[in-house]
C-alpha cells in the first residue's frame, strides 16, 4: 500500500556517514497512528477553522470557519462527513488555527486526521508529531515521575522505538496501532509535568545501532527490574528489531535480586484453561543461556505441542501470575509452581538500576550507555535533508562504548 498523505507531508530520508557507515533515519517529523480500523462510522468533530484535503492530489476539497460535527462514514460513491465527497475515498482534515481542536468519538487528538475507505468500512489515522505521540503513550505509564535523568532516558528510548516503527511502517497507511501502544490522544498530556519537560529537553534525540551495514533506530524498551541481567530484544520478543543482540549485566539489580522473588502456584487444569487448550500434560521452558531468562514455553496437549514465546505466555497467564521473564517451573503432578525474580520482560533499561544510577549522579547519556552499548546517541535536528551532501557527523554524536 502507499501513503495517503499529500506531497507536503511526505517524508525525507536522510543519509549521512558515521564511523564509515551509512545512516538512514528520517528527519524529525510525524508518526501515523491508527486509531480506528474497519469501522462503519465515527463521530468526527472539529472545533474552529479547518481544511479538508484529498490526499490523492493534494487538492483542498472543503473548509470551514466555525467547525463541524458529523458522523463520518463510507458510501458507495465516496466518504460522507456532513457533505458527500463524490469519488473521493480518502480525506485529510487539518486545523487552520492553533486554537482549533479535533475529536474522534469524543477523544481529542493533536495534529491532523486522515480517513480512508475500503469497501463499506473506514479506518482513521492520526497524523501526529513524534514528540506529542510519546507524551501520550508515556503519560499514563508514569503518573508519578522517576528521577529526572531516568525520565529523560525513557523519553529517548520511547522516541527511538517510535522512529523504529516509522521506518518499518514506511509505505503503508499507518506506522503503529493505537491499541498496541496505549495511545489515547491528547487527553492525559500535561504540558507542565516533569514527563513533558523531560521529553521537551531531549527533543529529537534517539539511539541508533549498527545493523546490516547501516546505523538505524531500533526496537528499544525498558523493564521494571531486571534481577541482574538485561536480555537481548530478540531472545525475549523473538524478533530482531534492529536491536543489539547481547545480554547486559546489571549490578544494581543483582544486589536487589532476592527482594524481587515471586512465586505462583496453579493447577494444570487452570493452566490449560488459561491457554485455551484441552489439557496441559507437560510444560517445558526455553531458557536463554546468556540471561537465564525464559524466552518461551512448550505445552504438551496429548499428542499435540504448543509453543509460546514469553510475551505470549505472560499475556495468556497474566502479569500477576508471571511477573518476569526470569523464572522456572516445578511440576508436582497436578500442581505447577512458578518461581522467579525481577519484574517485567527483562529487556532494555532496568528502571530500578537506572534510578540508582541517577541518584548516584549519572546523567541520561551515561545511563543509556550502560544498557545499550555499541549504540549512538543522535540529534535528528542536525540531520541534513536528502538532497544534502553526505557529511561526517561524528563530532555531533556520542558513541556508547563498552
């Protein structure tokens, strides 16, 4: 599929050299978030002046000064939003004034809204700045902020992950789905919060990693407590994600390891019910040797075998039962006892350790260097446009060495 945005909204791909490698990262820009998929209609409201464009050719097809509130839905001859747009199956709505607001089904969104029609259904995409996007997804996760340098580190990690998904989503109608990333528009964003200030203070900073001859953003994340080791992204998520493929020792979490010990006891019948199988006759764990974390589980159901990666297994059993990826299981007939250490999936930056490091005086750059060795910290505001000459940007980048 191809992008639906007008030419002025198309993305530039910038290429420049770092340590003898090419880097391909888009300039600071927007991310396209799918907020509704294959629905019959939605209440779309604009308060204040607005424009409506046809993304096919960039033509302005409608506008208003006082706002508009109607059901947007698909018709045989085109999309209808109060008025019918004959022969037009994609519309792009943007505010004409900074004071204008856009709401979809009662939820306010920053940026612009794109609606596209497939058959008799519509999908809705929010075209939003990356900075506003990460404020939205992080706000509900951190109602009580951590140390300021930890929050700055989290902002950089979230932005890196956003740019990774932008790079993977290029050429489609959207980059990420709102439900998968906890995106809820602008409702919970407090521009004066410590979180918002941390995001603003690190604006355009991302991590990049050498991967297959190029330096690229990668799937970056954090975990609550690593219990002493942070596993590689691929070992736990079973995806490459352009991420560093190594385990990182985390001394602060190792010292606190015993404080995070947990235990869950369930029957095999309960396990079978949670996994939606008829029986769970046997359970085996796949253990990542470097981190000693469980990257997956195998369930034997009669003559059938079911394999789950850790993320799937934890989701099915619930985070209250499987609290971390470092655990083992003891089979006592009909009773299974899970015993583990840590909290969370165990990949990326350990929040417990990062907090200790910040309290000991380390800044965000130093903290990130511990959890993401062999990566670069890049300021995207210094990235040249695509038609610029290739430049050596080494003086503007910090290299995280072991």
